[in-house]
């Protein structure tokens, strides 16, 4: 199961370094089409506003994970690790190409809680997320809806 620290949160920085931090835009990514469109929107917004961009990848354990066989848990972790590596490469390329300072945060847990806490900790001025494509979120509420209800920052939901 991953090496030491496999489940540790990390922060990597890409793109130019800026003396004055300026505004902060936070974008949540998970590899879905809507999340990637949200990241592209956030990159454009950060570039136009000379803002820094915080991109957050949240690996969330499946419900009832402790009750599943260890093999399934290892497979889930490996899948999340590979997805993060692909997304990290894409974020690094975009940061360098667009000249946007980016902090890529990898964390674990509930997506809403992780995004909310990171946005508060980084003093984000705006949060950008993709619209949920899951049918169940009409009843339980999506991450975007919960972030909007938190009312801490403007939230842009990209379809």
C-alpha cells in the first residue's frame, strides 16, 4: 500500500513566483469534465486578475471503506495516486504556459470539508468548482451547493 506518507497531504508550487500574493482563487479538481472546465476557468481568471491560484485535489475514501477487502482499498488508493499524478502534470504545464502562480494541494477526506477548510486557510477570494453530474446530489446536495451555503466567499459553479 503506497510508501510512507502515502496518505499525507501535500502542497506543490508551479509557475512564476510573485512578490505580492494578491488575490487568491481556489479551484477544486477531481478529474471529471466539469472540474477540469472549472480549473481552466480559474486559470483564465487568475491570469486576467494577476491572482494566485490554489488548486485542490481531494482523494475521498469510498463510503464503508473500512468494511471492504484490503485489495479494494489498495486499488482505490492506486487509482487516486495515478489520477493525482496526471492532474499534477496538467496543472504544472498550464501554470508554466499561462504564467500563473499555482499551489497544488493534495488532501484526503470529504470534498466539501477539505475545500472549505483550504479556502479559509488560504484566505481565498473566490472558489471555483465544477457542477456535479451525480443524480443523488439533487437530494443530498452537491459540494458546490454546500460551499455556496457556507457563505464565506463567492462560489462560481462551472457547468
